[in-house]
């Protein structure tokens, strides 16, 4: 993938309100999004991800900082002067127009010839696999089909960047998973830079080349899905991306002493007081005498393919292990049972407090 930068946000600030009542939705955010990548802004409601998307689109103006597209300053350009398009959560289709007319609309506004519009519409509908529905009104389509029309319409003018504001949130679970795969296919086939906004961690992990995790107007961490999941920078990222366990500990000469008194090994840190984190699938249950830590099972939750085993350490710290369910559904484990907990080598990560 080319490392050329498509979008660069430099020290961007966005405040709503004035004076002491002003609220900073974005607080000195700097971010580079590479050309041709699928980049996801991920975070809870109110974290600033949609605000940043709207600044890139030109629907909002920043209170400070600069936004560049292909190296050119677009900070103060109106939306219609920016080579970007946006797919909204609501799709914003014209219900009285056909599928083909919806896709053609933006091209016609750009003054393209009829032959060029017709060819491009056919190409886009084939891309999203809706060419057989070209003459149907969008009001007669399913939610998934409407979303594909919105994508085709946004891609038709060949924008340099496509912005997607939680476009899958209105779909049911099965269709949402199908569209995750479809969106990634479209991005790879067109080569257009996609900037996707979501609060859904599974969507982010499934589709993204890189993820920017946001909280309270700040970028907490940027990295590949694997980097974000396996090497979270802080407690917020560790807790927001997937499930994890937190083990308070104190650094000593030979390792980290858990609050229950047992010393374990983890990457070096300069901090004296830390939190160790480990994912549930990185824990193994063994006979009590063979474990790194003795635990007591407090609950067993069956999820079909997985069973979540809830346990408590000697000091009362709660941990959860994710175990593959046996074919007969019987794990042989019981609530109240004492057992050993073993950490997979290299799985414990250090979060400085």
C-alpha cells in the first residue's frame, strides 16, 4: 500500500459554545490517513469521531488547526469544493427517483454528459450488484439495498476520499456482517480512501487497515487492528476493544507482584504501580498446583461455541477466561471449584496507571 498521505489533520480543535461554557469536541487532534487505506475512527458516543468526519467533509469548520487533502489546505473550503463524498447513517436517498436516477444525481450536478452518466451509473450498479434493480424506486428496496444505492451514488463521482458515518447501524445483525465484507470489497476494488466512523469494535476490527481509537476529543491510539487489540496503549483502549482482564500490580526486581501476592512476568515498565491486562482467550485452566495463580470458579456462562469462565483470585480480583466449549457441552468445570490459572507466554501487557 502506498504510504502517501490522503488526509492530514494537524492540531485540530473544535469547540462548541463560547467562553467558559465552550465544550471541546476535538482537543488538539493530529492524524494522518494514508491514500488507499480503509481507516476507521472508533469510539463511544460523544468522543469526537463524527465531528472529525464532518470537519473533513466541510460540514463544520474547525476552531483551530489545519486539514490537508493530498497536501492541499482544505480547512476553509465549502463541502462542494472538496473532492470527498459522504455516506450517511440515514442514506438520504430520493424516494421518488429510481435506483439509477439516484446514482446519476451527483454526476448530473457535476455537468457530466448523458453518455458518461449512463456508463458510470451502469458501472457503479454492477459494482454494488444492483444492476437488475436500476429501474426500481428506492422506496421499494430493503435497507441493505438502499445502503448499496447510497454507496454507488457516493462512489460514482470518483471522490478522492469516501467518508462513512455509521452507515451499517440501521441494519440487522446478519445483514450488517454481510455488508462489512461488502464494504471492504468495494474499498479494495475502487482503491478509494475510506474513512469509516463507528462505535462498533467488531466492525472496526473486521474491515480496517488501521484504526484510530478516540475518547473525550482525543486520539488515544492509532494502529492496525492487531496492534490495537494485542498492544493497547492505555486502559481505555484495552477495555473498549474487546473483552479483557485487569490485574493491579506493583513492579519489583524480579517481575510484578499482583495484589494477591504472586509475582508474574510482563514487559518492563518505569512505573512502580501498574495494571496488567490479558485477554480472556489468553488464559488457560490447569490443575491448581500447575497454575501461575490459584483461582476459584464463580460462574460459568455458555455461549455455544465458547464458555466464559468467571473466577476470583485470592484477593478477590475477578478474571474471565474464554474457553472453547466441548462438543457435548460439558466442560467438567463447576462453580466453587478451585483450579489453576496459567497465562500464555508474552500475553500479559503493562498499562501504566
